[in-house]
C-alpha cells in the first residue's frame, strides 16, 4: 500500500486509459459536419432539420449529465463508461441505415449524445479522485483528449467518405471507435485506500458533499453562472467562426500558402486542446481563481483584438487561436474547482450538475449571436457582449468566488477540528 503522501503508479495508467477513451468518443461531435450532406441525401430533409441532430446530441450530452454522473457513481466507472463508449459506436453504426430524419435523431443524436455524456462526466469524475494533488492537470489532459481526439480521425474519415460512402464509413469507424473505447474502459477502476497521495499544496480541499447538499450552496450556483457565462460568451464567437470569417473577407485569403479559415480552424483545435492541461497545471500551482482571472481576461483581450484586426488574415489566424486558448480551459478549471470544494466522493454526479452550464451555453451562444447579427447588421455587438461576459467572469473569480470558497473551506476546517477535539476528549 502506498504511503499517505505517495501515489500508486497505477493512476498514470488510469489517466492514459481515460485519455484514450475521450479521444475515441470525440468524433461524433467534432466530425459531424462531414456527414451533414450525406445525411441530407439519405433522409431527404432540409439542412436546418438535419442540423437538429447535432442539437439533440449536445443537449443529451450536457443537460442529462447529472443522471449520467449518478449512474457512474452508483455502478462504477468501468461498466458505465464501457456502456457509454458502446452506445457512441452503436449510434454511428445504426445511423448508417437511416432513411428518415427521426431515425437520425434517435441513432446519431440520442445514442451518441447519451453515450458521450456518460463517458465525459465519468472520466472527468474518476480523474478527480485519482489525482487530488494534480487535479487540474489530470482533468485537463482527458478534456484535451476530447477536444483534440478527432484530429486523428478527420482525414481518414474524410478519405473513406470519398472512396466508400457514408454508410460504410459510419459502420467501420463506429465499430473501431466503439471497440477502442470499450476495451480501454474495461481497465478503469476506482482508487483503493492508500493509492492516492495526500495533497501537499497550500490550497484547502473540502469535505465530501452529496449533490443534494451541494445544490443548496451559493458557491455552486456562482460557479454555474460563471461557467454558463464563459460558455455562452465563448460560443457566441466560436460557433459563428466561419460566418464572420466570410463576412470579414478573410476566409479564403492565403496565409503561409493555406486559406485562412481552414488554417485557423486547425490552429484553433490544437490550442483548444492544449489550453486544458496547461491552465489545469497552472491552477495546481497558483490557485484556481487566480488562473481563472488570468485565462478569462486573456480571452477578453483576444476577442477584442480579433475584432480590431478582423480584416487582417494573418492576425485573424493568430488571434482566433488565442481566443480558443483562452476559452477551452473552462473544461479543466471548473471541474477541478468543484472537486476541490465539494470533495471527490461525489465528484462525477456533482460535475454532472455543473456541466449543464455548458448545455446552457450551447443553446444560447450560437442563436443569440446570430440574432444579434441580424438585428444590428454587425458583429461588433456580438464581440462586445462576449468580451463583457469574459471580464465579468474574471472579476467574479477573483473577487467573489475566491472569498466565498475561502470562507466555506475555513468553516469546514473549523468544524473538522472541533470534531477531532471532541473525539480526543472522550
């Protein structure tokens, strides 16, 4: 058994398995755009109708995450994460045979949405338990796997689509990705006593708090509002990225021999993945709230500069990457802060409730930005609102969340000390 301040090397194997699983289930979200036209042809549905499938996937992935987290906490990560990976692969396999849009909603939307949601909250919650001392870094690594995993499949899928068609591509990659996810999930397990280290950082950690009690605390709802604001503000820009690239006239301008839009999208995906372990690692050292203030302020500055240099193609590529670098870290900072505050035992279910904030942002970000663009005839108000949300959230992290968490954790330390004193006097 490991000593109280050491850790079993098994946790690094668990981290690797979690990374592999997250990479395996990322394709349904990140390569969806490659299948839109084939699904239109197969179902005979219009583009807006087919795109509802993607909304179904995101809603089921995020808004039902508390139930998915509860299942993982109740039945264990190995079984449930394996089921989630299998459902994700099955969604692709079954969608290869759809002939109407409702079956597309059920297969690709429902199965992939539920499956990826179970895997995402399950893996994040498990890493929070295995790495109490490096929670930000570990969660950032697996979150990066989800953000960047589709980079390995985009070109093979695109190539097979061109050579073999959508049905065969969906079946082959559904089997491959589902099998990889299931096999990796079978190696997951909860840490045993003594396998995780006692954190030696100055930052305090809270006692285990069940979801019902967590939902009664102002700290949780402040974090929920902050994550929803960051998600909404970030998605107002990122979800309309191609639209304003064309409106600004830079989409097809060559930068280093490449068209600015696909070049920027490639850079953005890399930085959107890299930011998660980077800022997670940084937060392990300088504190969660301090890192939030830095990262959210960086995104506000990047969005403002992107607007100012919007018609400069090289600037567009560089600054869009900076925007994604300042946004993607919410998927490591918020779950780490939540587990620091409310403990590890219920980390999966607790994060499921917080992850709903991403669903709120997904619903509001794109439509609100598009409506503002139509109403005003300009992207400037959209960028302005996003900047304002970033600055507001950075200020809340530094001047509200930091103080509230310090008071909350201080009260819990005093209570724990009183319990120890009472037990010693008996």
